[in-house]
C-alpha cells in the first residue's frame, strides 16, 4: 500500500486533513490541480476568523460556539496570521434589526465564547471613518478576528509536509476504484498518467466535490448541494483597524467592509451559480450591490471606477428552496456505508478547518484509526 490517505484538494480543508493525519502518523498524499495551494475559494473568502454572529438568527448555536473556540485557538497558535479586530455595527432608523435585538445577539455571542461588546457613545460617532450619522440610532462594537486565508492555508499544508505528508501540484485526479480495504487512484501529472494505492480517499475539492464522486467506483450517491458565489471588491481608502458589519439595504444581508492590504475590501454577495467552478467570475450586478451598500452607510460615495479589484469564491450549501443567507453553514461529511473509506467534505468554514479535519479522521473505518 502506497499511502494511508489520499486527499484530493489543497484548499483549507484538504490542508487541514493532511496536517491532522500526518500529525497522527498516517502516510498522506495530497493531489492538487493548481500550481499552489488555496487558489480556489480558500483564497477568496472574507478573510475572517469568526464565530458567525449572523448564524445566531438561524439558531446555529453549535456552529457558532465551535467557531469561537477555534478562533481562540488560532489567535494563540497563529498570532502573526490571525489578529483580534474591533467590529462595528451601525444601526439606522431603516435598519431591520433593532438596537435591542442586536444587543441580545451580541450578548449571546459573548456567552458562547465572544470577547464582549459595548454601545458607543454618540460623541464617538464622528471618529468612525466617515460613517453616515443621519438617522443613525446606535453603533455597537464587538470583537472578531481577521487573517490572510491563502497564507494560513499555505502554512497548514507546509506544516503537514514537515510532518511527512506529500503534495503533488499541477495534478489532475482522474478516477478511483475502491473496495472496503483500498483504493486505486489514477491521476495525470506532466502529461503522464500515474496510479497509486491508498487505504482511504478524502474528497476535499470544495465546489468540485460531486464532480469527483462521478469518477469514483463503486457509485456513491452524492449529497444535494448548490453553489453560491460570493464576490468581494477592493477600493481605495483606509479603515485603520476597524471592520464594519453593514446591513445591505437591498435585502438586509450582512456585508463587511474591512482593511485589506492598505485598501478597503467590501463583501460578500450570495448569487446562485450553476456553471463550471473554474469559470466563476464577479458579476456587475454584484459589484453594484456592494457599492450601493457602502454608499448607504458612508458619506464618501464610491462608483464603478473606484473598484481596483474584484474576486469571487464559491460556497457549497445544502440544496434548499430558501434563501442562501439563512441556510446552514455546518460542514457535512458524506460517507456511504458500503464504501466507508471514501469521505467527501461538503461546505465548511475557514475558521473551523481543524475541527472538520478531526471529524474526518474520526469517521475513518475503525481498523484505520490511530
């Protein structure tokens, strides 16, 4: 047997599984289609290490607590990459959530592991980076964390390699034929076809998760999923060390405005996507949506010409007729009992990558666990 685990995908979850598995003595190989780690959604997130304040509205208490615990760990273990940052929530007369409701949510967030919050005095409002003060009812400050998602992923996979994992970049997975004891994995690299044997196969390919399952034998029925694209824009300016949690006036979604490489990043959107994940791109309607949200909250107005850059990632969400904003962000680990050594990761959060990796290893067949 060549490897214990073959992990397909070097995004944040593939990197985390490789790291956790190598740390526990497994022989691990990671296959990545791109030339670097985290060139997909894992480098196109909102760069937040957070509990997910808005998830409280849909009663995802377990997820929020889990993410807040992981935030605490990452602040301690990766202090140069993960930094605690003040977040500000402005509440206007037109805001759908009242000050008392937001205060209740922030109180629950604190109880679940947050750092605490306070209501800013009115005399402090003029210091808020040109925040519009007309019809402003309240401004809350709480704490969450930011990171560089790509650098974090690269560090995790680098540490996995230092523990013995192998990574093959520019490598395209082609097929896997599995029985309960082993998988024969075929892949292409440098124009040549290769194969290997592995005791288990971990499908950590994000938006490609069901495409990969189509090339696995025996046939495994995939989970229902939808791809939802999230676009961010980068504009000139500075916010210091402040992040603003803004309610989009168009649909009452949460949009963040935050510092990013001496500029301002604004995001994200939620737009259904049905094409090839490799071809996703920001839509003009999404860019307009983000500009309108900024202009609703700040005195200095932005227009299309102010957009320096834009980027987009894809979320994997459960199939549903409801709004993407209200759907569960819980990670789903799919495992067919007839093929217990094939595991697929659906969705998941940047913040809780290690917890997801632990859950994956705990779901391996009993004979494989260490």
